[in-house]
């Protein structure tokens, strides 16, 4: 593959990786807040024992679960981008460890 093309691909993967890492950091912060909210809703549900509190807890837990799945998918995307970047860098410098 031509060196210029490889370098362009490396820059593209790198910029995507930077954005994905930034998104992951934001999602981690949001997930912490959502998990805390779900924990608080669980405690309120246990203390009040009302159907409304139970519903709020279930909704908060569902939202936390969905966000955790999104975070896991983004984490996998970061790992994939890191691997792709490593492969491209290896193509630029063949024979290097």
C-alpha cells in the first residue's frame, strides 16, 4: 500500500479513536450519575413500598442497563480502533515489533 494512503488512513483512524475515547469518557460520567440515580430509586422503592416508587426504580434500572450496554459497545469500538491503528502502523514500519 502506498505510504501516503497509509498515513491518511492512520490519521483517520486516530481522529476517530480520539473522538471515541472522548465520547467514552463522557458516557462513563453519565453512567455514574444514572447508576447513582438508580440506586437512590431502589432505596426509595424499598423504603416506601409503593407501586410508583417500584415503577421509578424499574425505569431507572432499565435506563442504567441500556446506558451500560451503550458504554460496552463504545468500549469495544475503542478497542477495535486501537487494533486497526496498530495494524496500520505495522504496515508503515514492516519488520518492526
